[in-house]
């Protein structure tokens, strides 16, 4: 069984979409990645930090999904990272209203002993200095390192982010962020520029328009499943990344062919995430439901064509 370590935020989110508004609910990049990766036969652990205001029941819920939370530090006198966002009518774009780093500011991550030999490492969205500190605590380089980041860190910690990008194998990034990072409008040119920064594989997420995987001049596309009900896209990108690396870790195969399957698994899981607010849908998701929807994915994209 693959061993997957995830670093990222475990957070409180307050979300507003055209369909409603939430108070502080469970969120965070590592939370969504963990819930998604736990759908596969992999040993999953999280490195993160929360404050004394974080309910034990959330950590228990993750433990109940076989996600090891030993690496989630609790700073009793501190407050948990808080993010608030508001989605536009198309649900594909959002404004960040509040980012309160709280305990994340000055966080010194410690990889638990039982995960220093992980073979898959997911650097979820948080400060690149924290991502780098985690890389440096793993003596034998993992088989695959995947990085997810966002515009907030490009704006606030670009040089540290570039150092991390130089060390990883796969970057997952959304289209606007790929443009910001590369300075190119065309996503093909953006991917080329990002390859030059380090990663052999570049995954560009396009929300409800699917995701592109670039590798050595090849490109593969996974659509997003057209859904009847989309309530809240928060965490879809992280759920995608969790499905992607969870599948690779469970199969122990990091070939380009298997990565194609992995982005389909990632898209499939993300399609569930958006059906309810916050983590609710991912918490109740069964493997049977996942398998059933994979069939729909196959039907969506499969066609026969004669090439003359
Ligand atoms: P996504 O919708 O996949 O981009 O991820 C949304 C999650 O990212 C939310 O649950 C937030 O708590 C978390 N988040 C938002 N901003 C940041 C940030 N600057 N660093 C780390 N995590 C963040």
C-alpha cells in the first residue's frame, strides 16, 4: 500500500454562493485532499496546524476515514486559519473576502516519524516555506511530489514558491494562476514556461471545463462531469488533487498513461465535492457511488471515429 503524506491548511471557511451562505464550517486544502485520497487503498497522513478553537470532532471525522492526524499540531492559545470567499453567478470565479492566517503564520511543520518514509507527497496549498520545510524533513526523496498553490502565495511569497516549484514533479494550478505564474495567456505556452521552472508534469484546472495534463509536448484532457446541481465549488481543486495523487499512490504507477487515468479519478471525485456546501458530500461519499459515476465519465468521453 502506498504511503501518502499531505501538507496543507485545515481551516474554517465561510462561503457565499448564489445558492446560500455558510457560517464558519470545516474547510482547508489538506482536509479536502485527505477526504478525496482516502477513497483509495492508501495510508494517508496530514501535516497541518489548527487553533484551540478547532472542534475535536472534525479531527475525529478524519481519523474515522483512516486519515492519520498525528501531524496536525494544535496550538491551544491560537486561532485556526480562516478563509472567506464569495462566488460569482457563473460559479467558476470567486473573490476572496478574508484570509486570516492565524496559527499558520510562523507555523513550523513537523512530519510525524511514521510518515518520514512516505513515497507520495502532496504539497497542498499553504505557505511555500512550510511546503519546503516538509520536503526537507523527508530523507529519501518520495517517488512523486505534487504541488498545489494559488495566487495568494504568488502575490505574497513568490521567490519561496519558485524554490519549491523547482523541486517537484507535478504542479496542479488553475488557468488564471497558470497565466499569472507564467505571464502567458495561451495555456499551452503557460505550461511550457512552467515546465522550464521544474515540474515535468503540469496540470491546469479549468473548473467546470475540466483539466489539462501536459507532459513532454503531449496534452491530455479530462472533462468535468456536467452536473444538474452545483452548490459550492469550494475545495473542488483540492479534491481533484487528492483523487489524482490518491489513485497514483494506490496503483504505485507514475507513468504518463496512469496519470491520464488519475486525472479522470480526480475529476470524478471533484464532481461530488461541489454538490453540497463544504465537505459535507465528501464526508458521506461511498466507493460504490464513485465507481458508478466513473461509468458515466466513460460514457461522456468515449467515441469511435474512422481516421482516413
Ligand atoms: P479550492 O476551492 O480547491 O481552491 O480550495 C479551497 C480551500 O482552500 C478552502 O477550504 C480554504 O480554506 C483553503 N484556502 C483558501 N485560501 C488559502 C490560502 N491562501 N492558503 C491555503 N489554503 C487556502
